[in-house]
C-alpha cells in the first residue's frame, strides 16, 4: 500500500477523492486536510513520516497548495507532489512545478486516469493533463532558443577543447598553441564554467566531442 495524503478544501471533492483512492486497493490514505495549515501541523508533529505521495489543490483557505508544497518539499524531498486543480493557466502551472510538484492534473480528469497518474507519479514520472503538457511545451518553445554549447566558447577555447579531446596533456596543448601551461589551465576553467561542466568528460560530451 502506498501512503498518501490529500489537501482539498471542498468537502464533497475531498470525500470523493478519499473514496476513490482507498477504493483502488493500492493506496493507504494516511490523512486528508481542508487547509495547508492543518497539513503543516501534521508534519511538524512527526505524523507524516510514512507519506510518499501528496495530492493537493492549489486554492485553499489560508496558505495555498503551492505554498505548502514549497514548504514541505525541501524538508521531505522523498515525497512526490501532484497538483489536482481546476486552474490550467501557465502561471499556476509553473509556480506549482517550481515549488516542487512533479505532476499537474485537472479536476475533470476521469477517475481511472487519476489513479493511473498517481501510480505514474509513484514510479518517478511527471503525469500531466494533456492541456497542461501542451502549455508547458508551448512556453518552452516560445521562451527558449537552442544554442550550441560550443558557440559560447572563444576560438582559442575551442582549440584547447579540441586538443583535449584528442588526449593531449596540458603541457602538450601549451606547446601546440605556444602558450603557457597556466594559460591552458585558465582556458579549461573558463570552458568548464561556460559549459556548466564539472570535469573533462562532461565538457567534451556537452561540446559534442564524445
């Protein structure tokens, strides 16, 4: 049985979710809450140690479901959060994901799909209603332009990286380029920083040389 909690302020919806989840036979409903403050106290009192999944609405009285997720996720990174909301606007979606939610499902999701999504969340997936997934994709397509990692490097840095990919030592690269070993080290530090790489293998991979 997978331990789960529910945050939903609407009594009827909360009762429906509780019945659906417990009736599936795969989940143990540890607790359900009408507000984030009660859920916060539950965890502060050490009562939520077994919880693995959290299904939360966004709009709650007092603190929002996003606020609760942002508070608990750093304390319990092992818990997987999924939003169940009627809000499908991009702002709420990205706030929830940034706060630590791994899934975002709309309240009109069919019961079987909701249970399937919880299983997907448990397996490490990021279940999203199709409308939400489309909004996420559209936002990335509008805001992010692909840039080849090597384009951030200077001509000299690309030269150093090329020789490095061929297995040459710092000393050998310095001799090839008629520069000092310390200059080679400086170039390589800059390459790692620009490529957000922690070592040679990672730098070469990100530059497409491995």
